């Protein structure tokens, strides 16, 4: 999702909530830092708290619970994308909420742990949280630039899921042309025409066998000459010089097939660049959600035991 002016209210919301939470954190844990007297509600307990673990205090638990609820909401985005007919806000709203509420978890988590990593359990959770946040930021940055790059570099964009099928059709067309040329015989008319065909047909079939068909059948054609625009242009220019002009339509068709394959390969690379971050983001998010649930249960058990 591209970050534009439509996100302004969300940015303002996150800034205001962060400011309020920061004020409550200082008022509860560091009251001597306030320039004026301020009384917190009694249910938040003594000021400053008697507990050494800030996360186990009432306000710390509120911060942690809010962050956990946001984690649950963020995880629900995948379900919402599949259930587009649900009348609970459109997908664009969910995407914006996913981004900015997740950003809001940053101060909530820091206030919950009072800027301390704690032991191995909380330290591991913070490491997972860092991976989730960094991979999410990488995804947002990529979404700002890669779609524009695709529009600029791709002459024609196809449905990504159809690319393997379309590549197969290009290869099939090249192989059929190769069979047609194999069965072709030089014209029986003028001797010059027959000589031109005898020179042109081997050159075209050799190009198909050695350059075109290997490129169209390759899983990754970027290492082959036809996978590069300049090298391909030079190869087809040389082929035209060594064939009779009457074969130009066929050569143009072969070049079109190779150009389309190159564009689909570029689209595949850009698609993987645009979505590759999810390989890290999704599993780490699931692990973070499970670890946070375990942390919440442990925290409730700890709070239930008096000091």
C-alpha cells in the first residue's frame, strides 16, 4: 500500500495515542519528572509502583494487553483479504489500520517493558518483534517504489499466475516453427531464390536450436544472451543480415516471442522483490503471536501470585 495523504488521520491518531501513553508512563513510573502534580486513577495502584517488574503493574498490563490485541487484529488481515464481502470495513481500511496500529505497538511495547529487555524469554520476544517490524517496514518501502518501477519497465503486464502457462505457449510456438522450417524446401523457381533459401533456412533453424528454444525453455533465462535486451538486439540484427529479407516477418515473430519472455521474467523478478519480504514477515508474525500469548499467560500467573 502506498503511503499518501489518505493516511494523515491515522498518523495523527498514532501520534496522539503515543503522547497520551507517554504521559501516563511518566506519571505512573517517573512522577518526579512531571513539572506539575497529577493524580492517576486509584485502580492503577501506587505511584510509583511497588513492583520491580513494570510490565506486571496495572498500567504495564494495559500497555501489553493493548499491544497483544493489535497483534491479533494484524493477524486477522489475512482472513479479511479472503473474505472481501464481509461488511466490516473495506480491505483498504484494514490495510491502513494494519500498518498504523502496528506502528502504535512500538511505544506500547517499550512502555510495557519500561525500555528493558529482561530475561531470555522477553529478550527472544523482542528479537521476534524486531524482525516483524523491520520486515514490515521493508515491505512498505518496497510498495512505495516497485509498482512504479513495474509500470515504467514493463511494456505489458500479464496476470502473474498465468506466466508459466504463457511461457509454455511461447516455447510451443517456437518448436512448431522449428518443425515447419525442417519440412520446408527451397523454392523451385529462380536459382537465386533457391540459393537464398538454402542460406536462410539453416541460419534460422540454427538460431532456433542454439539460441531461441534453449532460452524459451530455460527456467531462468537471465544467464543466456537473449535474456538481455542489448545482446538480444545484436543477435537478431546479425540474423537478419544473414537471411533473405522475405524471412523478416518470421524473424520479427521470433524476436517478439523472446521479448515477451524477457518481460515476463522481469515481471517475475519484480513480483518476487515486491512480495519476498512476506517470507520473513508472516512466519515471524505467527511466532510472535504465539510467544506473546505464552508471555501473557505467564504474566497473569505472576500477577496472581502476591509478592
